[in-house]
C-alpha cells in the first residue's frame, strides 16, 4: 500500500512461483523459476526478497539447468545440479539443525491454526506475527511486544496465538485484558468464539473462586483486575491478582 498525501493505492501483488512447507502453517522455502535464457542465479534476489517478506529460511532460484540457494540461517549461498535438490526430509532436517529447535518449539510449530468453513487462513504478515510469537514463547521468552496497525486483524492474530499455545500444551491458561467492555465482548463473540466453551469473563463480585479455575481463557478489563477504588486498588499487579485465583 502506497500513500501520497491523502491518497492511497495498492500496488500489484507479489506472487512466488513455488512455496515449500514444513507444516501447514510454516513455509520453509521459496523457489523462483526462470527459463534457461537466464543464469541459474538470475532469480535468486527475487526469491530472497519473497523469503524475507514471508519469514522463510531458504530461497532458491532455478533456470531449469540447476539451482542457486541462499540459506538465511547460515548466510551461505551455493549452486548445484537439478538432481541435487534436497528432499523434503533433508530440508526439514537442515532447518531443525540450523535453527536448533527445542522439543517445545517443534510441538508448537506442528500445531496447526484453527480453521473452519467460516474462517480465513492468516494473511502472510499475520502468519509471521503468530509464528514468531509462539516460537518465542516456546523458547522461554516471557515478555513480547507485538505491534500491529489498525485494521490488520490484531484480535484474530491474538486468537490464533492463544489457540496454538493452548492446543500444543505450551500454556494451560491465558488472561486477555482490554480497557473497554465492548472490546472484551466483541472478542469473545467474534474471533474467540471457537473457544467459547473454555472462556470466562471475570467478575469478582459474582465469581466462585472454586469453579472459576476450570476455564482456559479469561477475559477482563484491566481496571477490574487492577482495582478501581481505594479499597481494591493497592498497587497490586493485575496479572498477580489473576494468578491468585
């Protein structure tokens, strides 16, 4: 999307020739194909540009006579014959070894996105955000800041992150905070609807401390957990208050 003053226009979309996937939600390589009037590596820069946009570790170019490769994990480039292209198993093994994946990372990578007839697959930038987030959590990173512009599908992205963390077993409970009731209710009724059976909207005045722990995803206003009057606002961190339930 290009902006000129108050005008906005969309450029022609980019399309990779071939995408190879590690799993349904994790592309692993992009291949740019040219005719043999060009050199083997003629399309490599284009493949690398696509790979960077799609957050893919391997970029390949071919003119039908051979292949050129750029490995973003090692920074190495090479050329090889048509019959030397790595098999699916070989490429995945290289990816695992060069990335030094932990069992937790492999588990969350293998966990597919939520999908149904009424949902759409993540856009490429949403997939990048989701994959980077869940893999960072799998590495043990506790604090992450994910910044997305208005209209880019932040709640949908958050839902897919939560879904994959829960279904992979990486997390058992999730607290979702917002500053307005309408945002909480919209999230529950729309993007988070597939998890409706395990969702609970916190209400300290009515909640039973015994049964409230049976849910997986908890929604609340930040003000409610932080406390909004002199008796309840003691400077306690809202996540700590939630954890005490």
